[in-house]
C-alpha cells in the first residue's frame, strides 16, 4: 500500500509563505499523478493543484494561480506545494493525493491514495 505523509503545516500570518511536502512510501511516486487538496472547516474538499507524472502538466485552482506552485522530485518520492501571499481564506487542512489526472482540465482526475493532511492556519 502506498502511504503519503504531508508535512510543513503550521500557523502563519497573512502575506507569509509556507512550503508543504508530501513523501510517498510503499510505491514509486513517478507512477502517479499527484495533487493537493484542501478542506476548510464546514466546507467541501477543494482542488488546489495537480501535477502529471513527469511534471510536464500542471493545473491550479483559480484562487491559487499566481500564488501557489506545485513541483515534484520523483527521485525523492516527494511532491511539494509552495504557498505565497497567504490569506486567511487559505486556512485549511491540506491533503496530498496520488492517482491520475487527465491531460486536459475538463477530463477530471481520480485519487487512489490520500495522506492524512497537514493543517495550515493563516491569521489576519
């Protein structure tokens, strides 16, 4: 079984930056497209960003474009999320997922594995 472990969450001030990491074990990361999702209290899970197996294709949610960056290092079985200019509305538990992404945004995605999440709290 593939296990995903997120790290890097914590408390930050609005306008600050924070980087998250997701390390995979029990499988080869390059086999999967990867994605980050988030869920704020009382809200539905939201797509943040996704990246193809080789890193050539990236998708971002509208509110994250220009502020968040996804990257991956398959040799280290790790995917990263760099978050800049954080806002209080970014407060959420951030989850790492491994699965598949269509080669177009409209094609959708499916995640086979999930991490347990890491909490990012942005104060104003």
